[in-house]
C-alpha cells in the first residue's frame, strides 16, 4: 500500500492516525505500507489549481472539519506553531532515514506539530526532535544531498503518473483513495467488501466520457 502525504496537510496527520490504529491489522494481512513524502503545493499546482489554504472560505472550513473529526475520533489536534510552514526539511528527513524507521519518525514529526502544536518547519526544530528520539542528528545533513532532492522530486513525479491529485492519498492494488475520509472505503476494499459496482462504474464512464 502506498501512502502519499505531506506534513503540511492536517488531513495527512489525521489519515496517519488511521494507519497507527490499524498497524497490527495491516501487518497481519501482510500489507506493507510505503510511506511516500510528497510536496503538496507542487502536486496541486501541477494541475493548475489552488490549494485549500489559498482559498479563505475553504481554509476556514477545512480546519473546522479537522477539529470536528478529531473530537469525534478522540485524536489530539493542534496547529503547528508556524502555519503555513516549509515542510521540505521534514519530507527530506523521512527519505534520508532507513525505511524500517520511517513510521516512527513520521509519527514523531506529526505528533510534534499537529498534536503538541510545536514548530516542525525548521532545521533546528527537527534536530531537536532527532535528539529527543536518540537519533544521530547527522541524519539532518543528508537532507541537503542531491540524491535526496532527486528522490523527493521522483516521488512527486510518480504520484502524478498514478493519478494522485491531492493529499493524503492511499493506493492499494492500484485503487486510489483520496482524503482522510476515504479510509472507511479503503477498509471495505481491503476486506473485499467494496460497495462500488465496477460494471456500473464502467458503463457510467462509457456513457459520460467527459472528453
């Protein structure tokens, strides 16, 4: 399963909570999650559209929605100290880490920003986090390497090629699920209980090609 996310996205934070909650279940089903940090702004602008935060009414609704969801699902929710912030350092840091340690690092970054309401957009704040986790802070130095920069661009290119248009996005068995609220459909899909009638959907596309 691919999980495309950006630390700048509050919905990515909420979707990650679903992954945390279902980590053992996914492992028991032998579903390996690929954590793919993606630059939200460049993804959205590649479709020549505006991000939610760039539209006042949409931005205000978005945070109300996040607060409602977090309360109903008992998820701590606070905005990072600086918002918006530059998420590039955090995204690159994930790619610089070992794949086996990415889940814990992503969890720690999300927790620091969206749960504790602290800074996560600067190198200094991330170095502090590495120190808290007992991780050698030299890992931060790798985020400026040419290889990591190229890898991050590669993730974005791959996401677009797979039809990803927003974050967070899950892709499982080539089926795309966009947004935090799509996890309920993802659960059904994993359980082979997808309510989507594929033949009806194919006929819809045939009769309404939108070309």
